[in-house]
């Protein structure tokens, strides 16, 4: 079974998704305006703004990123970079725990 991979969108956290949607709502001026551009309901956009609620699918996130880059590419870069650094810290913590338990690091990943 082949599993689809959605590129960068696979790795964007829920928190970063909220930040990107917030950036667009602020720039466009309303949840309805963003919803219209994305082809979703304004209720969906409002849910995306609440971190504990639903979040945009990877397909919608791709559209969100494309719109956000047009609006403020520097802000998108900062949001995604900070998110990636958070993932890096989490992974480093995981590796430290593996080392503490096993006394060694897992073997390098070979695709």
C-alpha cells in the first residue's frame, strides 16, 4: 500500500497552523473572506483558529501557505522556521532519552 506524502504540510504543527490561519484572517480582514478564498465554510476557519479544535487538512494547509506567502512571506518563514526548531528540539530530547535508556543512539536512518 502506497501512502501519500504531502511534503512540508506533513510536518507543520497544529500551533503553527493556527498562526498561519491567524496571519491570513488578520491580513484579509475576516474569517469569511479567508473561507471564500479557500473554498471552505467560515465556521471551519473559526474552528481552525482555536488550537484545541479542528485544524486544516494538509490540502487546505497548502492553500493557506500559498496565500500567506503572498501576504507576508517573511512572517510565514518565521512561523515555519520556529515550528521546525521546535520539532528539532523534540527529536533531540527523544534521542537523549534513547541514549539514556540504551546507552547508545539508534543507527542512522537509511531511506
